[in-house]
């Protein structure tokens, strides 16, 4: 008996709660998570003949789900029009704005009132999405694959056809830009306060 014959509606349905929790962690919206899980289970059912049992069923399903989540973020990035954040002349945030000559933080990140409460607010995720969509497309894709989809660095490098060094540079720059954007749009800080302090 091949592994594909073991796939039944019941075995797929039994994986639904795990898949839903994973999708909810990634998407932060129960309706979107439910849609992603439905698409995953449908894709698994339609391609059951391709399941050879080399990986566990849950691993195979989460792999499909990761692709469905990545598809969601790609669609969102194409559909959203993000306003531009103030940049230096060449479009890059200045690292000198964040670090002093010794390499330590220039004043450090401002204290955030209650990060856990902020993460729970839908408005935060809307602003986060604007900030992420404001990243250059390749940078946004690499960051999304790593931090939102949960691929490890090697998988991201393969998927985006990057060297390891390029991956780390892109992730560093993406984090700096996202931090700057969130401070301006969500935490109400401005770079001018830092520059004139």
C-alpha cells in the first residue's frame, strides 16, 4: 500500500488544528488562516498521488501551507500601494542614525509602552504591512520568507537564489528599515528627534 492511499479525508482533517495554529501565527488573522488551511487541504487532497511518505504527513502539509502563506504575502504586496517613507538622497536609511562609532546603539531603541498589547492590535499589523510593502521587492520577499513564513536561512537562500553573505546583508537592512518605519508610523518617534538630540 502506497503512502498516497493512506490519505483520507479523516487523516487530513485530523491535521487541521495544527495547520490552523501555524497559519494563525503567521497571518495573525483567523479568516486568512482558515482560508490558507482550506487551500492547503484542498491542494493536498488533489495531489495525494504525489505524496510518497518520505516525509511525515504533517511535515508535507506544513510545506504546502508555507507556500500558500507565501502566496498570500506576494498577493498582498502586489495589491497594496505604500506611501514612501522619508529617506536620505540615495533612498537608504543612514546607519549612523542608529549606531555610534564604537558600534553601539545611538541612544538605543525607544521604550515601547506595551509590545504585547501592540502586537494584538489589528491596526499594528496593517501598519506593519504598509512598512513591509515599502521595502524593495526582493528585500521584502527575503524578509517575509524568513520571518513570516518561517523558512530557515538556507531555504531562503535557495528560494531567492542568494549567497549567504547577501542574505545576511538584506536581512540586516530590512530590519533597520522596518524598525524606522514602525517607529515613525506606529510608535510616533521621528528620525529628526534622534538627529537633533
